[in-house]
C-alpha cells in the first residue's frame, strides 16, 4: 500500500499550491523540501543586523494578490495581511521629479500629462476585466475563456517594449515608467514579448496594486503552509531529494524544480527525447542583490518616490534599454537598471524603531561573478544623495549565492528560464501539456512551466489539476465541484 497518494518535491509557492489543490481533493499529500526553511523564494531572514528583517528573494507581490488561485484561498485566516501604498511604483528622473504608477488610471493624467490618454487606452480595456485576463494568461497555452479579450491583449503585449513606447508615447515620463516595468523581464527591451511584462505589471498595479505582505514574504509561505496542513497535508524539511528512490511510494510525484534539477535526479525514467529537450532549456539573466540596514529612510530627491514601496532606478527609457543590451551581450551594465524596495516605510515590523531596511537588485549575465555593489549604490545615490551615509550594514547575494540559497535560481535567474516567445509557452520542453513529462507518474510545476516566474502559484495549480485528471480520475468530479475554475 502506498503511504501517500502524491508527493511534491519543493515547497516554493508553486509546490505549496500544488499540494493544496491535491489535499483539497482529499488526497494524502507530502511536500518534501531540501532546505531547513520552507518557502523557496518567499522567505524572510535577518541578513544584516539583529532586528532587521529582509526578504531573501521576492519582496513585492502584485501577482500574488492578483492570482486567480491564491485569491480563492483563506490565507488571511492563516495570518497573511497585505499592505498597500499610495502608489504602486515610483520612477525617479534626473530632473528631480518622479513619475508614479497611480492606482487609478484616471489619476495618471497628473503623472503623464499629454501621454495620459494613450496610457489609458492601453491599460483601461484590461484593468476593467483584469480577473478574466489573468485567468487566461496565467496558465498554459489553451483555448481561452475570453478569446476577444485575449486577442486584444496579444496585439498590445507581443511587440517589443521599444516599439510600443515609441508608437504610443511622446514624452519621457510615460516611456520611462513603462520601460521600467518591462525590464522586470530578463529580455532586451528590443525583443518580443518584452512589452507583455510591462503591460501585465501595469494592469496589476492599477487593478490590485503592488502590495507587500506584513512581516515579509515569509508570511505568504507561512499562510500557504498553515492552510495546507489544515487540509491534512504533511511537510518535511531538511530532506534533499537526489533520486525519486528517496521518496516514499506514491501514485504521483510533482516536481517544483527547473529543468537542470530534473536532469540531475535519479530514477526518473525519462525518455531520451524529453531529457534532450530539458538539456536545451535556456536560462535568462542572473541577478545581483543587495540588502541594507539603514539608520533612516532612503533620501530621495523626489519626495513622491516615498509614496511607493517599489522604486525603479534607471533614468530614461533609452538608458534602461542600453543597460539591458549590455547585460544580454554578456557584460555587466555600467549604469544598471535597479529595482529598489523600501518595505519599512509601510511596515515598521521590518526594522527596529526609527531604523529601516532596503532591498535592491539588478540583472547581470547568467552566473556572473562581477561585483555590482558599487554600481547599484551609485545609481541610488544619483537619485537619493546621501543614501550611502545611511547604510549601517549590507548583505550581498551574487548569482551563485542565490542559486546556493535556492537551486531553482540557476545562475541567478529569478524567472525559471528566459521568457523568449517560444519558452513563454513551451517550457521546459516542447509539449502540448507542459506539466506532463514522458514518465506518466511524474509532473512538473515550477517557474520553468507556464506562466513562468512570480509568486502566484498558478503553475502548481495547473500541474495539480493535471495530476488529478490523469492519476486520480475517480476524484475529478468531486475536485471540480470543490475547486471550480481559477475565477
């Protein structure tokens, strides 16, 4: 007799989501985590000084709040509380001002002036129907439930960000704002579908905001784990898996692992063709991250930059584009585009009284060993003179450090693989159903499957739905009645 119906390897947000779906169907589920602390990229630790709480990887979560699956879970009952700010994002400019992504598209007229109508024409059709849109795009390639809406989104999202901004916007404020959001992808802004990332994050900012969880990203993991355990699920930490033979018997195994980790597992019985496809999977740019303990808030020259937890530091669209071109060519950017988060402005629990934490990263070539600390701090100092004088301590994570913390971050790639047009839909292999492998008992649910990176749990949701259909057909009607569709 099998001790478990299903075993999930990895306790990141996707692994926890898969475990929840399976446990809600009444199955006996074990989640196995190699690290001593669960959560994958959603973890919070004291990296600098005692009393300063830093998010180790992810920090701001528009897609977690907008996730069609997470929104249906009682995570607030398990301690998850979202904190919103007056603006979703701030983007300082060299003239001493900053452009904000306001929660209302109507309020963008104060930020973008003559470009506000074009901004609204781009965002409004999707902001008003964001739940339907996210249900269709946060998943595998399939016939959409809202085909006309998705077709309109595709027309706007598939071009390169350079083309879209040049076509729509006349002034730098709108271009810089959209370029900063598009640069969250590990793609050059001159390549398709870089505009998709700017559009999705812009819609999310207007629809649900870019919130931070009170207490740090670990609060998301704790809430998911608490709910999973309330369903009878079991979680085992400090238990690395090097072979499927390490796992207890079960009818299905779900891997919250990227292509490289899957290839490294023993006893998978994967076909040569599938293994060859995994070996060709391409990872994206790496990440260089710095956390600071600060004795005061970041002193932005533009006061409005303090209205958001997230600040995009990169100057003009052309400068962001040039930095991404350098990184993609294998050279660290001289003036990198830096994503800065200042959570303690809105969540005092992150630092001792009157003190603050800062969080920032830039992209670098995959697995780069170049030290970007000075360049990151110089970029922030450029828009916040006196910033470096407020640093009490810093903690640096190079791409190799990020991968050591979480082996899924191959070469420091936060998105589980480069989001080229092909790999956006067919990841980690060219298969009609990406969560299935050549082994009928083995499934994949990591960020290396659609919809890719981000704390949203949707890859885990879709993979678990497939497991229920293929391995537990007798429970599918009960499962459908209890879970329904994501929205």
